[in-house]
């Protein structure tokens, strides 16, 4: 709280302002520091849920969800599982899914048709609607087409939320900022500082364009709490008791500066492209995604061999890379996110992948 920890409150406000400037988000937005992207998504979607219901004449704070208008939530087929979890926490259930392309980008025209299928979302008796987009697909790193999708959502008076756990940081790099073009026209954004920015774990960021909507969803009054006319950090996140997460974000931004964050993002992306180039040169290996950010997904002929390569790689212990399933195929998924990764680390890891691959070729 501002009254008992004024230094922390000042640092949170400074770090929040720096983040909004760095990521190109509306400067009057509220920034809450959560445990991670899951709770950042939860926080933003809570503000969205309450807002669209209020527009339809229903107060969640007063009446709860039972008996109120159903909230329509729409997301792309390749959304992250944390979205479904946050929606479950909020009592909203599974989202309606819209077709996505081979890279996981939501189809803007399909979204428009889906929104039109149930009528407008304006005024009492309307259908309260939330549209969820993503900045950085967990497998391909692809970004949704924000200008077209947000325009369609606006026409339906929907709340637009962007899940950008790692990808929202593309906005900090002049080289990669085009990936987030139009993103700032959404209503809320979630990301992790403990991913791309590399601060310690337990540091997500919930950004809501309308501070009043966030305070309405997360704020509370207690007779024993010292209220401040300008509000408190606890008005923007689910927890009352928490550590000073903004200190690490402030320190990282103060140390790196704008150019340092851009260099960090560009370096991670360069390593991802190097991984893709190296894997494509391995006999029987294929990179399946367009490498636009920090994600690389590859297969080694078929599911069985891909799993054998992964097992050999982990058994050797030179590098740790996880497997996944994407579009029904087993893949090696590389997510480049560590600031300390060097060109030599990438080279050594590629050597380990080559060794693991060569040992799985059948005679």
C-alpha cells in the first residue's frame, strides 16, 4: 500500500510508465504486477468480463454471474492453455474457437463471421463479448493480424484482450515492432517480465487501458486499510500480500535502457533463426514454422523418430529441449528466452541435436 510502502509504490508507478512507453501501449493504462502471465490474463479478463456485463446492464460485483447475461468469449484455435485456465477461474468456461492458419494466426474474416453470428454487443439485452488475441503463438511465435481483428471486434463492441506472454516484447525492438502493429488498440494486454525481460520468476504484467475498469474488478475497501486518494498497487492485482515485483522490473529497465531491451529481443530472435538454419541442414529434419520471433518447431521424419531424438538429446545432457505436439505431430520445440545464451551455446546445442539425430537413423 502507498501509505506503508511509499518507495515501492513509486517504483511500481515508474516501472509501469516505462513499460507502457517501451511497449507502445496507451500511456494512461494501469499496470498490475502479478505472479505470471496466467494471472495477468485472469486480471485483464476479469476487468473485461465486468465491463461487458456492465454495458449490458448487469453488475457482477453486486449480483454475481448467476442469472446474468451469458458472456461470449471468442479466441483462436491455437490460443495458449493458460487462457482456458483463466476463463475457468472467472466462471466463463471454454471459449468459442475461430479458425487459425497453419502458423496459429487467427483468421480475421472468420472472426468477423463468428461475431456477426450472434448479433451486436451494444446496450441492454445485447450479447456481452470478449475477443482474445495473441502476440506470439507458443509453437510458431506467430502474431495475430491485429488491425483487422481489432477492427472487427470494435464493430461488435467487444472487449479485446491480447495474450502476449513472451511476444508482446517484440514492440520494444524497432526490428520486430511491426509484428505488434495495431496491438495498442486493444483494451488489455498480458505479458511476463520473467520471460523475455529475464527478471526472476513470479513477475507477470497485467495492463488495462481503462484504469477504472481494473480498479472496479480488483480493488477493495477495508476499514482497517489506509486508503489513498490516488489508489494503491493492491487495487490492480488479485493479491493483497505480495512481494515487491516491480523492483526487479525497474532494475532491469534501468540497467538495460531502451536500446538494451531492443538488443536483448533482437539477440533472442537471432539465436532462434540460427537454430532453424542449423536444424534444417540436418538430414531428415524439417523446421515446421516460419521463424518470426523466438520459437522454433522441428520434426525428424516421423513422430517416433522425433521422440527418439528428443530422448537421446536429454540423455546426453548437453542441452535441454522439450518436445510438444503441434497440429497432431510430435515436434522438438525450442523457445529462446535466456539473456545469457551465446552464439557458442547455440552452436554446441546444434551439435548435440546432430548427434542425437544421427544415432536414431535406422540402418
